[in-house]
C-alpha cells in the first residue's frame, strides 16, 4: 500500500514539473513569434 502511495506521489510530482516545463516552452515559442526573443536572450 505504501509503495502505491509513493508511486502516485512521484507521478504527480512529475506531472506538475512536466506541466511547468511545457508552459515555459509554450511561452518561449510565443515570445519568439512575437519578436521578443532578442530581449530574452540578453537576460539569460
């Protein structure tokens, strides 16, 4: 039972992190098409 709970928690964590990464990628793509990528590259 404990193993199943741990696996579920790990899966949830991966889902949250994956969602954050996907959102960041979409945001970067949006910036690229808007022509804002020049400013972003200097910041990073």
